[in-house]
């Protein structure tokens, strides 16, 4: 299976803009979680009350619970979705108390194709950090902080998680930290956000680990990390990174994480590469 490129995501986001303007857009030939997460996020923001999809993709969209996430009646009969399988349907993030549960459920999805407990633990820890960010930087009015979904391709030996939040955006968040003012004037905020210790709220319980952990894991896995917020984007693939500005704007933050199922991910190695915060030692991180 081909890895997701930044061009793949950018093309789809441009189609979502076309959808907003004309109520129609071209559908992808092969749908992945990032298509569904962004579509659900965009349609929810516009309070969509109906949805019609091409026949070639509507079955997949129903399996991923797109209509349910939009609170629209599906054209398909109700189906029982497996607790564990090859996909995690589109889920609305509504309750901060459910962060651990959501991270665990997603990590369990990958147990069907991965028996390495270090990798499962790394995925769960990364997700706990990233889902927590949705609540830490929220700007919601309807109680929905974001959407998340995932899929495993056993034959292609890849997995993908897509997370779109309804926050204030990376640049606006980092601008709350006056120590970053000079850097934000000349640098890409999405790239800055992937660095260790970068946070918009220093000293307020926000460690800046989330995206740094994801980047560290995916660099060692030769995977993909795509970060999009506002008019800025950062893309990492097989350890080659690029940052760029975009014509279209994405409200909130979009993350696409894709990795090789046959390569171990070890959270301990990533944490050991970070300088320990003052007053802490290894026992605060590892069991």
C-alpha cells in the first residue's frame, strides 16, 4: 500500500473547500481514515443535515460510522460494529475523562496485527498525549472537541490514525507563550510544535510532549506524520521533513499518523532522547 503523501492530504482538503462552496466534490479512489475524519469535521462545522456519497465509497463510509458521527440517518440498515478488528469508526471526542479509554480502545485495534507490547504501549501513550491536546486547546461551543478514526491494512502492513480537533489552532496556541514570539514571526508553527518542550502554556501542566513523542516514534519507524493548522503544514515521511504554507485554511488542527506495522516503536527510547524536566528522574516515566 502506498504511503500517504502531503499532496494526497492537500488535494483532499481542497476538495472539501469545493464541497463547502458547491455542495459537490470529487471522491478519492481509495479512502483512508484522514478522508473520513476531515469530512466529518468539516460537515459538523457546517451543521450538515444530509449526505450523499458515490456508491463506490458509501459502504466504507457507513462501516466507519460517518453518518452516525454526523447524527444523520444512514441509508444502510444498522450494523453491529466489532469491538476489535481492522478499523476504529469515526468517534466524536466529547469527554475529557474518556482520554484513557479512547487511547486504550485504539491501541487494542492494533493488537490484531501486532503482538509487540512495546509498540502497543508506544501507540497508547502517544494517543493519550495527542487526544489530551484536543481538550487542552479547545474552542468549542457544541461539546465536541474533535473526531478520530483509524484503520489497519494487514496486507499492506500499515496503519493510520487521523485526528481533527476543534481547537484554536497551533499558531494561536503557541502565541500564548511569549518566549516563542520571535520564532513564530519567521518559522512554521506546525514544525515548531513537533519539538520537545514546546507549549503555549508553560508552567500550567502542558509539557509539550504530544507531537514531539509522535515525531520521535515515527522518525524511528520511518513512518508518516502530517500536521496541518491554519495556513501552515508540516510533513514527515521516512525521516525526510518538509514545512510549507497553504492557500487554504484548516480551522483547528489536523494530524495524520501512519506507520509500518513490522517495525517496533519504543516509547522509552523516545523519552530517553528528551532532557528530563527539572526535579524528575527516569522512575517518573518508566515502570
